[in-house]
C-alpha cells in the first residue's frame, strides 16, 4: 500500500496529528473497500455483516433493534432498515416479544448462520492478508486505538 503521502499524493501535512487523522480515515476506507469485495458475492454490506455478527453473538437469545443499534460499529447506520433487508434475504427473523407486544425480537436464522460460517475463512484470510503487522504490533495498535478513543 505504501506511504500515505504517496497514496493521496500529498507532500506534507500540517502536523503529525493532522496526518494521523487523515491516515486513520484513509485506512478505514481502504479496509471497507477490501471487505466489500469479500461480502459482495454474498450480497451483504459491511453493516449487514455487522448486524449478523451481533445476532450470532446473542447465541439464540432474541434482541431488539435498539440493542443492535447500540452495538453497531457504525452508529450512523439505520439498524431497522438493515434488519428489514436481512429479513427479506431470510437471514434474520422478527418475532413479537411475548412479554411486551410493542417490542419486536430479532433472531438470526440458520441461513444467516450458514453465511457467517461460509464467510469465516474468507474474513480470517482477509485479516491476515491486510494486517501487515506482527502479533505484538497488533496488540500495541489495539491498545493505542483504545487509548486514542479515550
């Protein structure tokens, strides 16, 4: 991938803080674009993939759209619309909550679980290919990103 300066054809930055912000945004875009290539044959967006992973993590326990929204990587995503699209693909189901009829429970279907299983090896390979860091560097990077978010 090379240096940020080469990638965006910019000779220098105002300061290292400005460069870091641009670098994080550019890297995010790079990662999302690469991930889109893996998800496209499965007719999934990264946000839909995120919803499916959240639901799989529930281990069969129903959850609400608002709970999904709270756990999404991209807080600007419309979880309700994403759930509707996944329902149309038969990857999730909506059920009326037995204890509160105003609430709708969301569950991942067997078809949704199978797609995640099919994607597992591809995503694992993607992670190993795109992250050009040692395990020790990955741990440091994770700690630094956690610290950055404060």
